[in-house]
């Protein structure tokens, strides 16, 4: 491999000749061989760094034009656009498990953007620290990247995925109006329910999850940028915090604003904990919905078998013809991962000391993994399972009329205790509720038929 010599404040370092990063990135590569190739800094963070570095260059050009010249600002913006577009992803190799402030990832961005800008300019125009990192510190850029990436991931990935599944459930509700089935509580037979009502519960859960996520987005719009090292804004020009937040908002189309208290913004990660709680709530509801679907589809002959779901792939290497609810299983595994990540997010957020939290990379890694996996799992479940759900109406009707809990409708006519005696006799002798009720003398056959209408019990 060919190398070139780069230097930083500690001396010279050999860097791969075909890479745009510099000495500090290379030192991190050599010192933190933990999860190399697997646990690299999330691409969402790299994307966010491209946005905030461009915003900073534009803000600096307006506030300190004698330092951030139009030429520098224009060239840095062009380099940042390539980072934002993912064209330079191969130049961001650092792992999550590095310095807890994310300093090395900030410098990775500074070096790549500076070197790419110099390539575009055809001369040594920009310096990683003096120009790309102007008016900034790793301590305020990494929290800013976390908020930008969290907002973009939730708004542009997870919320659209939830919206798609909600739409599917709306369609299924309409298609199944009037279909009555047995309800179930404690995994036991319960009173009747409309299948459309059951689906509406799934839909409403996801709608509420979307509301919670939108609520959680509000505090994430606040950015730490402008606080620099400890929150005082040292080395940032007056008005930089407000100006750069406005630039980020303009670049993303999201209502980002500067954080009211930069000391809080650098040390506390409560906004991310709160937002991940909303992500976890969605994961919990998806776990429940996926489990409902696979229970209802269980069988095909020895289970509930009340719905049919798409048959996507063979389910067994030994049992021919077996088909499994694999999309449900994928969703539930993702839900478990999100719940585990929530512990990591909470623990990481609790580790602020004095003026800085030093668990930010692992917090960002778990947060963004949760959002990414859940968004993709919801979309996959919608596309490959939920959209193809078909009610087996005959099976539903058979299960409904075989349910002993239909006796609840008789309570007003024969009383709770007599209804309980009716159920126990019917179950013990394997006869119908009508036969048991009539034989016990609680109602005549004609009166039973007058008051017993399962389809009207919903």
C-alpha cells in the first residue's frame, strides 16, 4: 500500500495515499482496533457532520469574512456536499468505541473536508482545524450531529414507515367491516369483537406512537453548536450559534434552532433518552401487533387459523410445505434489539461529568440503530405481510359460535351464576350453550334464540 506523510501537533504519521483523512484519523485507527469493519461510526452521523460543517462555513463567511473568505466558504461547501451525498463514506473508517466525546470523528470530518476542498481548489487552501473547525469544538459538534441525525432518521425514515403501515391497516379495517370473530383475553376465549375493531386497535397504537415521536422531536431541534468547548462559546463570534442553527435549518428543511442553554446541551442527553423512549414504545407496539398476527395465522390446521398471511419462502428444511410467519419473527427480533438499545442509551446518557458527556458515540450508535432497524422492519412487515392479510371468515365464524364466552350475553336474563353453570355444563359435556341452558331450565329454546345473537354483541 502506498502512503503519504501527514502531520499533527504530535508529529508525523503515515496515512494511506488514497484516503482523504489525515494524521488524527490515522492515529485513531491505530489506537482503537475495537469492532473494526463492523461497529463503525453510523453513516447518519457522517451525513450530519457534512451538514453542520457546511452550515458553519456559511455562517463564518458572514460573521468573519476576513478568515472565512468567499473562496474558502465556496470550496468547503462543495466538499461538504460530497460528504452529505455519501460520496466520501469510504474516508470515514473510525469505530464507535473511541474517545467518548467523538473528537476523533469530528477531526475525521475536518480532515476529509479540508483535503477534499484542497483537491477541488487545486492548492493548499483550507486547514482542518483553522478553517473546517472554525468557531467549533468536538464538544459541541458531536452533540449537534447526534440531534441532526436523530431528527432526520425519525422524520424521514421511521415516521413514513409507520404511516405506510397505518394506511394498510385503514384499508384492512374497511375491507373487514361487519366480520365478527371471537375476542381473546389472557389467551382465553372472550366476548365477540369485530375484526375491523381488532385492526383499529393496531392502527390506533401506531398513530399514538407517531404522535409520541413528533412530541419527542421538539427538543431534538435544539442544537449545541456555538457552545464550543464547555458551553461558553469561546472562540466563536457573536451570533454564531443562532446563525449556524439557521443554516442547518435551511439545509435540512427542519426547524432546528440554537439550544437555549449550551451548558445543558453539552452535558445532558435527556432529549435523546426521551426520543428513544418513543422509539421503544413503537417497538413495543410492533411486538404486540406481530405476535397477534402470527397467533391469528397459526396453523394452518391445528392453530387459530383465522387469517392468512403471504407465503414468502419455504419454512423448513425437513418439513415439506411448511410456511412460517417470518416477517412477524423479524419484527419481534428488531423490537428486542430496540429494547436492549434503550438500556444502553439510558446508561450512556447518565455518564455526564462536569461540562461534558463522554459516552456520546455509543449512545448515537444505539439510538440510530434502533431507528434504522425499526423503520426497515416496519416497512418490510407492511410490504411482505400486513398488506396481504386475508380474513378466513368461515374459520372466524366457526370459532365465534364455538366460544363459551358468548354466554356473557345471557347475564341480563339468567344472572352471572346461572350463566357460569351453563358454561361449565356445556364444557364438561361438550354440548352447546343452548343445550346446556335449556337443559338446566334457565331459558326455553325459543327464548334463548330471541336473546342470543353473537353478531350483535360487538
